[in-house]
C-alpha cells in the first residue's frame, strides 16, 4: 500500500466528492417495526410520519425544532434522518447545522448533506489523529521519515486509510466490524469506506462495539 500522496489544495478539493460518492452507496436500514402489540395491520414510525412534510421547501428553524424534539425523545434516530435525505426529503442544511451544533447529529451527516468539506471532528468515533498513527506502523514510519506531513494525516485517512481498512481510532476497527457484524458487512460489499460511514450514521447510536482494542 502506497501511503505517499500528493498534498495541497487539489487533494482537499477532491475529498468531499470522493467520500460523498462512497457514502451514498451505504444501504438504508429498514424502518423499525413497532415494539408493542397493535390491533392495526399497518403501523408507521415517526420518521415515516414526518417524511411527507419534508418533501417540499420547509422553514429551517421549524424543521430543526421538529427533528430536535423527535431526536430528544427517541422517536427518530440520526439514521432515520439519513434515510429521509436519501428518500428525497427536503431537510435544509441550516437545520442540520443547528442539530450538529447541538450534538444531535454528526458533523459527517451535516457536511455530507450540505456538500461541505470535512474536518477531523466530523469523523469523531472513527478517526483520532494520535490513534491513527499509533495503530498503523506504516503511517508512523511515513510520518517519522517525512514522506507524510502531520497536517495531511486526516486527508491520508480519508483517501488512503479508509479504502484500505486502516483503523483510525481505538473506538472503531473495520476488521472488527466485519468480524462481529458479517451480515451488515456483506450488505455493504467491498466498499470498505462504507463500514466507517455506517458506524457513524447507525452503529454509534446502536451502541455497537467495534473497538480496535481486543
């Protein structure tokens, strides 16, 4: 694996497009069935009830308040919001920004939906600079010999580490994810980068243990 990459503005401009393209291949999870007995033959989740109102231009503040309340009470999850976006719902970027600032959705979800460049904090949970170096001897060696600059570690993770399945944090290892959740890994296929995305969008909320520390 060649970890020597050209650095600079060209790489940075391509990062969002590359990761976004991979992220959009992540399958949507099915809406959860009701956890209670019902006399009705069909039931709808809160996410399904919200979707019709989000199929048209909507007020950013109102949408943020509505989604924030649903998230706070556990009526929907970050994964539901991701699914709604994939289904064509109009969720203003301003709304997602507000939810991200409140810590209710990840920076990754907001930046992806808005088409904005990523920052390391957007990948919290799957990327930590110190962990990325300590868990991958080849990265540490490249950093030591100067072939990889410290300021380029994050972009190296996005463009090289993720596609090659390198652990970017102690919290998440794609190898452990594949081993512990083979059905999900099989559904995601050979796009290893999607393992990280799936964990960010769904796995963290589900409390999945994909720690690189065994």
